[in-house]
C-alpha cells in the first residue's frame, strides 16, 4: 500500500475537489469544475484591468474565433513581455472562469500582460482542436503586438495539467512552423503520455487528487473514437522523438500525483536534447496545487517559484 503525507496547505484544495460531482460525464462535470475553481478564488487586485474578447483565427477556433481573457496588472509596462495561460481540465473541462484566479495570479506576480485562452474541449472537439486553438491565439497576439501592447519577442507560455500538455505542444508547433518566437514555457503537473507508462501512473492511480480512471477517459475523449495505438506527438508530447530547439522550460510537478513521472521524463528528455530545463517538485502536494496559493505559505511559495523562473526567462525586473 502506498504511504504518503499530504501537506496541510492542500486541505482547502482537497475539500474543493471532494465537492465536485462524481463520474466523468462532461455535461455534469463542467459546471462543477467552474465552481471548484471559483471556490478557491479571490477578487482581482485593485489596479488590474481585465477584459474578454475574441480573436480572429481562420484556421482554428469556433467559426474562426477563439475567446480569450486579457489581464493587465497595474505595473505592466507597455511593450513588455506577455504570458499565455492554458487552463487544465483533462481536455474536457475548464474555461476562462475556471482558470481565472490562476491567470490573474500569473499577471500580478510576474507583472506582465496575461492572455488566457478558451480553447475548444473534447469530446465535442477532439485533437487537434485544443492544440490548434492555443497555437492560433499565440500567433495572433504575436502578429498584433500593438493591439496588446506587448513585445512579441518576449512571449512565455504557462499551462497546468492538460494545459501543461498544450503549452508544450504549442512550443513544438511554433518550432516546427517557423514561429512565433517563444521565450520560455512553464508546464505544471502536465499529462504528456496517452498510456499508463510510468511508475507514478500506478503508484497514485487511485489518489483522489487525480485518478488514473479519469485520465484514461480524458485521453479517450481527447484523441477521439478513431484513435490508434500511437497518439500523434503533438497530442502526447513524450511521443515526440526530437525535443531539440525547444524554448527554456520550468516544469513543476506535485509529489503525490499520477502525472509526476510525465514531468520528470519530459525534463530528462529536454536536457538530453540540450535544452535549458529545470524540474521542481512540490513536496507533499497534490495535483492542482497552484490553485492553493492562498491556503498557506508553502503553497504560495511553489506558485512564486514558477513566476520567478518566468520573470528570469522574460527579463522582467521585480519591483
């Protein structure tokens, strides 16, 4: 039997997870997932400006448009860096509201404009819908820097869980399609392989933070009814044979998580390919810990360490 001690800063997060509906049905789970996110939220800082808009993406999105939410903290400098946020939810859950508190936290802590992307969800829109939406959103902003008052050469990506997958896949697409330039990416407890391949998949298979049964159904929904034995590498990044040319990476995993070894293997492969990458482990913490930054000093410290790395990679001076 697996033994582990969960950090006390996870208590509020666990309670929010336990309040979510049981089962996998997306129609039942989606409202519960939004409530889960809001239950751990706080109001925006006084000087932060937030607005929703749609951006034109002829090759992706719903009828050629992708909804985004733009966060501009009070100390953001016009023409400064930009971060993108891709929410989690197993490719089937989540929206701009469910990821709102994480997104504004990134903006506030790093001090830059953040664009949160409302990518299409499976099973209604299986792969490559989400990947193409995220890439299209990044490309649009990079191609229209004056509209967002950002520096297109200092773009960073942050994604957690399924969003961690999408941050990596977007970097791969940018590399392989000739741009835009991605300065760095943060991938937080990402799901990177479509099969239960690593020891953490077995060790924490039934942990309530995130179960293997949920991820199995999530991958089935994401890859669609015609999935073959091998997922495309842009869907399951650990199937990509060549990781050279990727931007610098901050990978942050939860110690008590079925996906812990996905992140470990990704960093190992990046370093092997000569890419600047660092691995951080949130000791005693579970899947979703970035939502718990208001629950205790240690959880806040884990969040801040990601922001610190991104400030470094994006050359942002801390006031």
